C-alpha cells in the first residue's frame, strides 16, 4: 500500500488534475432539459419507493457533461447523502480498465493476442475440462484434457472456458481451493494476503467448464489477465493501473483499496429482494469489501472502486479513440479492435456480441435496445452499469450499490430515459 500511495503522489505534479469533464447546456448538445427532467423524476421515484437507497447518474455527449445528478442516500441509516464524490464498488466494471491495460502491453509488443497464457503463467500449459456423461441413467463427471492451450484473446473475450466456480460440476472443488464465490471475499480477493498470481497459478489445477474457444463463459479470465500484466510489467496491477491509466487521466478516485480515512465516502451496499430493501451484511462480501483486508491481491476482474465522474473520464477516453485531453493511452485502431465482436454466435447472435473486454451491440434496435450501431459497455455486480455509443457520441454511467438487485429495472429505465431526451443528432 505505501508504494502505491507514493507512486500516486509522484505523478501528481505531472499529470492532469482530477477536474471534472467540461459541462454544457443539454440543448447545445441535442438534449432536451425538459425531457431530462423525466430521468430526474424517475431516479427520485426509485429512491422514494425504496427500490434503491441512492444513485448517481451521469451523461456525457461528445466529451461534455450534459447531466449529472445524485439522489438519495449513500448511507440511509447514518443519513449520509449521495453526492457526485461518492465512491462505489464497481466490481466487473474493473474488467474494462484491466483490458485496456493489457492492450497497452499489446501495443508495445510485449504481449500478443495469440500468445498462449502459459508463456506468462506456466501452469496453464496443461488444463482440463469437466464433462458430464450419462450412461444408463447414471450421471458421472470426469475431467478431460483441453484440446488446445488458452490464449490471451480467449481471456479478453471470455471464451477461455474458465468460470467463477459456480457451476455445479466444479463448485465443490473450487470451494475447497478457496477460489469459489463462497470463499472469504469471493470474487473480489479482498481478504487474500498474497499477490493475485498466487491464486491464478492455482487455477489450472482445477477443471474448467468448456474447451477453449467453444463457449462464452464468465469467470476469472480478467483476473488471469491481471496476473499476466504483473508478470510482464514487473509491477503490481494496482501500480500499473495507477501509473499508466488512472493518474495520466486524472482519475484520482479510482483505486483498488479504500483508505480507512475515506471509508465514509464509500456507498453502503443494500440488498433488494421481494421483501424490500435492506442493508447488506457486514464482512468481506458486504460492507467491508474493498475496505477491510490486506489489499495485496488486486483483482483485475472485480477489484476497483470509483466515482461516476472518474469512470466517465475513462469512458470518454475510449470514445475519443484512446485519448483524453491530449493524453493518449491507446491508438484508435486498437480501440476499434477492442469494440468489435470477436465471438459471433457464442454470445448473443447477430444483434450482440463480445469484443476484447466489452459487450458490443451491432444492431441495438433489433435487440430491443436504444443506442447506435456499435454501442458497447458492461456493468458490475453491485448494479452499476455503463455504455458508450460512438455513433451518437454518448457515454452513460449509472452508479448504485445493490447486491442482489432482485427485480430491479433501474439500468434499463436509465438507458431509455437518456435516449428519450435526445431530440437532435
């Protein structure tokens, strides 16, 4: 931890300040202020009806903020209001940051998309896949060798076959290896005392759930990429992200661990169920996640906290073809490569696919979604979400903290209410 804070301090004088993106009147960007009022009313209604405790919503058009609104409470019990400066556990929204970090190494020629993962983590040279057979009504599970090695591109597209260990045929083995969702801090590694590579090197001893390249499987793929980044760069993932991404972009509130002195900035986790809204449990999978723990294993797949404004800066960099305010992280050709479908029918079919770290919508109207062709994005376990629409130059960020978010339509309504406010291209 001290090394990371020193690193952040050393770059403070030479990088962009943590200033917000410039603001613009909605009408100047083709939005209707009156119609954006519908979004404000909806968010207030969601809080008033206890469908969430609080939310921050932000819309950027062509690099300018046209809407930013915080409503409700970051902590209902303490009466602490939600503000634009509130910190959120963004969980799987970390995957976009880690994917960009990996592609920076690809651009430098230090990693190749077709490289076998075993080049960086030797234990991946031989992996197995759990298969189920049914003979005469008798069900049996056996592990078979993988037909080929997993590649870096397999990890970026989630076609490696590596799951989170939740599948019934492997769940007990993952739990025993302390890598399943019920092991301590679960997917977030907040309770782990060793570097992330220690745990990712153990994965190949466990069976995966699909052959490489044959299925889209959501799991530890991006955490494995985090280990690759550490091995190639010679620094922790936290230091790499701070030095190469968040500090250059002025994202001073995006980090892997929340210092105790800033814990009051972190939104409380609530659980939405059929019985209503309640405060989530304490501990490493509830309120203590991202705060309590040694902060030694940095999860590239789920470990970051951020603010709506910080994350919007990152997304605006992507919308800008890899650059923001003169700071370039990637080339436009790399961004184009990352945001095109790589998996075809393995994901959603002709309407949607998956690129190198992002869900991609080739034809949103056909999928019944608002947005321009080529829109891409993702979300996090705590019900945060984002998208980028290159055709209309829109970035949308929605931050809340719900786990689980049973029955919530907040993300869908947010997207709808953003686009209904667009009155001019």
